């Protein structure tokens, strides 16, 4: 039997739904996830809530491989979830993301940086 396996997780959007240097808020099992396309065109899935305050990261600016919280200016690395600037000092979760055809899959059960979702 031939064919390609479908990625784990759920379809959250189409690949073209997220422009370069932009993000999209999705909910998976009532958990907010930011789907972010960095300046280089790569897609990422991170927890949408800033670790400093209850602020949606998907509303922030995307630059290079980071997203900045619009409220207090903390920037987070999209690959590691690590905060790069204060006032945040705790990372946000980074989830497995795969593109299959035009479908973007996110698996919130596969946390790439070991940070437990809040």
C-alpha cells in the first residue's frame, strides 16, 4: 500500500491563511494557539498567551523569528518559546506543526520545548 501519512494533530487553517510577518489565533480544545509566519516564511505554533500577562501574542508584531507582545513589549523566540526581552521571563509552549497539502496541522499534545500549557 502506498501513500503519505497524515500528520498528527488537527487542521487549524490553510497554509495561505497566514501571511509573512503575521499571525492567526486558533483554538484547539479551548486552548488558544498562535499560528505565526515569521519573516523568513516559516510557520510556527506557540501558546497565544504572553507568560507575563494574559495578553494575546497573536495581536503582536512579528519580526524575523520572534513575536512581540503588544502590551508590554516582551519578545518571544518562535522556535524555542523563550522570552528575549523583559518583562516576561517564562517561556511559552511551542507545538508541533506540519503542513500537508495546504492544510496546517497542529498537535498540542506534542510540545517541542517542554513548557506546560497554562
